[in-house]
């Protein structure tokens, strides 16, 4: 069996054989948010099934395609959907795409998801900038032999890596300023990750609120862990697609998640599209200064 870096490099080589130039920015689209990929110019679309080692999405609302091209001249790699541990994948498989994106050349990532709202000031359709996370999945995708070849910048790829600013403060500031310009409310909140696939119980939501969580979901955290291990700078955005169990007196349904994604699609697309060149410029300044 080949080592994790070689597997990721093999996938990256295949992707690069299909496109011209390396992307510098990765975007991961959560449930119901895949339509964002339609704004990509000069797009090349690759089904996950075509990429060596890339896990396939099995959940409705996750198209299972990698779209590469440009947005305002910035080369991007956009994942239309992700995979989750509850689909039967290991955490190494869940985070394999993020590893590949780093090998491709991405030094920043905008990671999005559909989330349940714990904070009662939110409502379905609220966009939230993730300020921090709580990992209650019982796992960490950085387990196993440390592979420093995954580092995308000097000093990254360490066995023990810092997570005190997992969600970049300066990228959050850019998002906040852009949201203000577009008159889009964008509060900040703490995202708590569970395994799923069951939605949470009202008692669990009360416990999570006590822990300081504003949002709950079944993704993102493991991707961010390996991104930060590699030195990829992260901006996280959640779309509150439903209020969590016990917050409102109604059952939770995945169809509600997808419907809310469609309803907020234009607002979400306008915000993220405008952020692409700003994020790219910020990280490029660092590279030139280095």
C-alpha cells in the first residue's frame, strides 16, 4: 500500500493533467450549496469517481464533482459536495480531498456547510462566519504517522500543530467587511461537529449550548484539522438551514436543509464570489513577503 502523500500526489497529478495551471484557493460546498460552482469561468468539471483514490459522495445535495477554473482571475478548485464519516468512510478518506487540494497548490480554503442553529438569535437562512469549533466526533484526522511533505508553507506539517486560530481572524475580518458592504447579516459563531447521521436530540442540543456552541453539524472540522496541519489558511461559513432539535417544536428533515440552501443561494453566491479575490490577495501578499 502506498503512503498517504503518494496517494494524494497521484490524485493531484491526474487533476493537473486535465487543467492548465494550479489552483491557489479551494472552496468546499456543503449541502444545498453546490450551485455556487456555476459562477466559475473556464470551468473543467471532473467527477469524483474519475480521480484516483477520491471518495464518492452518496448524500443528496452533494453532486460529487470537482470544478476547476477561475473567479475574477483567481484559479480555484471547488468541491461540489463532500463525504462524511457517517457514509462509512474513515477520517483519512473524509479528508483525502483536502490533502489533494493542498498538494495541488491551494494555500487557502473557504469551507462551507449546512448547519443546525443552536444560538436562538439565528433563524433558518442565516449565514454565520465560523470563529472556532468543538470536535465531538471522537476522532482526529491527523492521527497516524506524521507526513511533513503535506506542508504548503514553511513551518507547517508539524506533529503537534497550533489550532488557536483555526479559522483565520484576518479572513473573517474580510468576510465581515464584505457582508456589511452587501448588507448581509454575518454573525460569528462556534461550530460543533458530531458524527451523525442522526440529527441531535433536544438534550444534546441543551448540552452543546452549555459548551458554548452556536451551530451543530456533521462535517468541516476534520477538513479544517488537516488544512491547518498543512498550513492552509481557512475561512469557514455555515448556512443555518434549520434550527436544532428543541429550539423549535418541529421535526428536522434533510429536505428542509436543501430547500434553505436553494433559498439563500444568491446571497451566499454573491458573498463568497466577492471574497475570492480578497482572500487570494491576502494570502498572495504573505507569499511575496516570504
